[in-house]
C-alpha cells in the first residue's frame, strides 16, 4: 500500500510547489516548465516562422507594428518594475514583425516576447490605437505565461508528473507537439485558440498594458465592436467556444476601463 501511495503524495507535493501567480489578476496557475526552457523553444520556433514569412515589404506598416510594440514593451517593463516583478521578464528578447498574409486575420505573441502580426488584421485595427489593443492582448498572453501553463497541463495529461527535460528525453516528438499546441502553433490554419479564461485574462491584462504604453484604453471595446461588425459568419454559442462571446468580451472590457484609466497618461 505504501508503494502505491507514495508516488501520489510526491505528485501532490510537486503540484503544490509548482504554482505561479499571474500578474494583474493574481490567479494561481500550474508551473511545471521553466521560463528558460519554453523561451528557448519559442525562439527556435519563431525564427522558423519568420524565415518562412514572407515578411511585409510595406515599410510604413512594418514600422508602425514595431513602434507600437516598443511602446507596449516599455509599458510592460514599467508596470512589472512598479510591482517588483521585473525578474519575471528575465529571458525576454522582444521581437515585432509583420507577416504578409491578406487572408489570416491574426496576431500572436509567443513566450519570451516574440510577436507577429498578419497584414490581414490591419484594416480592422485601422490605426495605432487598434494595433495597441491587439498588441496589448497578445503580449498579455506571454506575460501571464499562458503557454507555459498549457504546456504544464499537457505534460501532466499525456506524460504524467514529469519535467520537460525528462519528457524530451523519453519522447521528444510528443513533447514538441505539446509545446506547439501550448503556444498555439499546432494548426496549419493559424494559431490555436486559448481557453475562455485565458482570453478574458489577456483582455484584462492587455488593457492595463496599452494604458501604460500611453494608448487610450477606451479604444479596446471600440475595436471589438468593429470586429463584431466585420464578422458576418455563423458563430457558435459562448459555452461551445474557447473565446468569450463578443458581447461578454465588450462588457468585461468596459467593466475594466475604470481600472485601466488609472494607468493611462497621454
């Protein structure tokens, strides 16, 4: 009986000591993968995506993405420093790129601050304010360590209680697949969707970051209303979707605006 119980106790202890706290929201999350490990994997994957590109040849649009990115980065660094959390940005090597793709309405940020926008999302963004809404949201996924959390959950689900290095040694192919799914790169159709909880959390955190960067947070619900107006396709009900419904998202953003305005300086 002791032989059967001991592994469970070890597993419970490992889970207990492998928890991190999400900045801004304070939510506890599973943390079985180090930032250094997932950042290294992200850098390699990001460089592969950028190499395949193609990157946009539009200098003005590319510079706008990089300009907004640098401002969001500065806002993030300022916020984290004000809370005494600068150490959580260790290993971040920020990059902001615009990929030429007029069909994929998307943008994403991998762990370690690796950001990519697709040209198809720019008409919906309209200007720097819209880009800041999207940029803040996507960067928030990285700061909240949603990819690391999902990879930790994936390791437990598919390989039991084990570390990343052990998993790579035992089954590198499966482990790499878990990573690809965790950071949203497991689909040929684009980034995999985060959970509704992660999406809402990124909305909240992203609102703070765009305000810290000097962008009016009031533009966030305006952007999503614009997205709703452009989306004429059939959507599943919220309980069947990994994203909050448009109505819920807009309502939540409007509810967080008073908090975000406290960080906004023109």
